[in-house]
C-alpha cells in the first residue's frame, strides 16, 4: 500500500487581490480538521501558489479544499473561508 508522506500542492489563482492568499483546509490534523481559524496558507512563487505538507501522522483517506484567505485582515468574512472546488 502506498502512503504519501509529503504532499506537494501547486495551484494557479490569477484573480486574487494583493491582500489575498490561497489556503488549503481539510479532514486531517495537518490540514486543521476543517477549522478556518488557522488555515494552511500557500506561498506564492512567480505565478504559482504552493505548499509541501507532511502527512506522516495523518489518517487516510484525506479530503481537502482550496480557499481564499484575506491576509490584510487576518480573518475571513463572517468566519468563513471562501472555498472553491
């Protein structure tokens, strides 16, 4: 059985505003168990947003979604991250 221990994530989000970042939340401890209080933020390099996740302590299968997080306000609108499929 294959078990991924480091999961590189890489996405494009060309319509984000300068004070916004791509975030990822999900069903594992590494992804915050769907909590939006302290989401995992991806870093931008050139036109790509990316993050490497260490999933060695997580239980599989894992589900996740990407979202948009407002960095300037350090919060989300009404406590909710705008998720996109």
